[in-house]
C-alpha cells in the first residue's frame, strides 16, 4: 500500500469537494455559484425569488422598459435576457397567470412592496408591511413548479454573471466613504447587491433587512453606480429625517413643486428631503465632479453641493438635516 503524500491528500480534498458539490440539488448549486464578492466583502448576486417575481410580473403585464417608439402605439426595448424570458413565458400555463391576477386584485399595492416582501422572505425581523402580502410565497412556488423558470434562470445566468462582475471593482470605495460620512462602523450594515435583468433599465430599489441592506438593481448599459449609492444612502438615513421635514421644512412644499416640474418623482416633502440628502451623500461618496451636481440640479435636486459639505458636521445627520435643508430653500429664488 502506497504511503499518502501531501499532494495526494490535497488532491483527495479537492476531489471530495467537487463530489460533494455534484451531490447537491440543482437549486443549491445555482445558489452557490450565484454570489461573487468585492475585495471588501460586498456580496453581488442573482436571487431566484426575485427572478420568479419578475418573471411573473412580465408575464402578467409589466411591460415598462426603454421606450423605443412612442407613436402610434408605444413599443418597449428590452435586454436579450428579458426578451428571452418574456417570449418563453408567453406560452406558459395561463392558470398561474390567472391566479396571479386575482392575487394582484386582492393586493393592489406598488411593485416596490411586492419586491420588498420577496427580498424579506424568511427574514424574522421584517417590518409588518412586508407581511401584508401573505400568500405571495405560495404564488411564487407555483411559478417555479408550473413554468420553466428554473431552466430560464440557467439560460440567462451568463448575462447575470456578466452584469454582476461589472460592479465588483466599483463598490468598495464609495461604500467605505458612505460609512465614514455617516460615522457608521466599518462594514456595517452589510450590503448585498442583487442584479435583476427582468426589470426596466436603470431601476434601483433599496431595503433594510435583518441581515443588512439589500439593493436590487435593474439592467444598465454601464454600472448604475450613482443610482446604486443614492439608494444605498437612502436606506441608511434615519426615518425621522423625513418625518421632521414633512412638518417643519418651511420651503419644502414650494421646492417640491419646482422639483416635480423638472422631473423629480417624489410626492411628499419628507420623501423629497430624504432624496436630497441621500443623493448629496452619494455624490460625496463617489467624489463626483461639479457637473454631476449641476445635472442633479437640472433634474430638480437643488443645493446638493452644500448638503454634501454638511456631512463634515460632527453631529449625527438627523441633528443638522433641517438646518441644511433650510439653506437649500434660501438659495432658491421665490416663485410666484
């Protein structure tokens, strides 16, 4: 009998690893290969549940994308992976789609709430609103069982992997700067970036979970880094900032109306205040050029350079937020 050598033992360990991996069920293997990590440990991945939710939404009427033609009938342009999924599911079992439409009728809440509930499935610390969509998990199980969603995930996974990798060299430094500006412990909360190629281009949603912050990022021609950091900053800012601004920011209503005329999507003063602060924080964390601040101003997000400088204030952001917002209001000309 031959004596075991270090090389033979190492080979046996590697072989054992791959044999164990081969024995895993298919969904476990896919999950294992889904995550990649930045040098600082930010997880970038695809998630099966998010894929199932957006496969269902695309099959049941979620057509929003890049507008290719407006007249006479709007036509949308999608990336190849989304086109492939939509075409394949157009022939899928209609009974599941009918069941989904009934569920949507019973739960007519924004898409973002559906996504929040999906991201937080299994999260014991999920807020009450994440539990309002009881039955969504069962519906997604039916999508998995009756539609070729697992096969479509496998077919489109190379596209997901390519999109995931574009973010890897870009996230660490602005992530660290954001934490420093907010005086948060290094590396906490954890950040997980979920790529979702079945959404509209440039969409980014952020959520807090019991394990940290989760950002779900739609497709984009280049990494949507400013939007990603803007949404990440929004998830980190204390909720009381919006509550304070809603009742105490005197210039807020007039500024919001002006911002909406320029394209800002916020509908309340509190939400607009949080957007201003979080975008200023994101641009500061990205060490953005002056042109980025000017672009933001043209989109209705005013005074971001001064707000960005305010993050040097040693007090917590919610202690000086109203002071900073008041200066934004004073810089704008009065509107009649």
